């Protein structure tokens, strides 16, 4: 198994449902293989529906790349918690993590495909969000 290319933008999938997050990550892996760092997180700390900042922070750290990290979220609470997680990062990392306004599954696939080609964080975010527009 190849290790993910740490030179590419990392992708984090955040969903209120662990099964949705895992399924979206599985789709991304089937589309781009191990070409991009990829992590997912879903559910609250008790295993129910929801999201948690600690899980999002851990996922960001797992996929950290100097190229940056794009976070895809499913609902408003996931976006809020993702933004809180970004604010908790070291100052030098905050500017290299973006929360994309895109559908979680389609956006993750498009973002990962863009990242696998070596695109910048801005290009990855733009590609994911253009699908939504």
C-alpha cells in the first residue's frame, strides 16, 4: 500500500454520521487511491449523531500537509465545529486550513481529484465550491 503524498493538499471529511463520513472517504479512496492524505470524522463523543472539535482536530493533524488541508462538512454544526478546530490550531497552520462550502461527498471527491494533481489549496477549495455554485 502506498503512503499518501504529503506534498498534496490533505482532505478531511466531517459528518454528523460516522457511516456517511467513512463512506465518503471510501469513495475518495476508490477515485484517487492514496494520492492525497485523507481522514474522516463523524459522530459525537458518545457515538451518536453529531460532530466534535477534538475529532476534527485529530483528523486535521492526521492529514497535515505543508500544502494545506481542505475540510468538507455536511451540516451547519459540522461547519461551526470545524471552524472552531481551525481556530485552535497553531497560528502558522490556521491560514493553511480551509472549510469548503460544498456538498460533502461530491465536494470531497472533486477536492481530492484536484489535490491529486498537485493543485494549490486555493484551487482545491475553488474546485469543490464551484460544484456547489
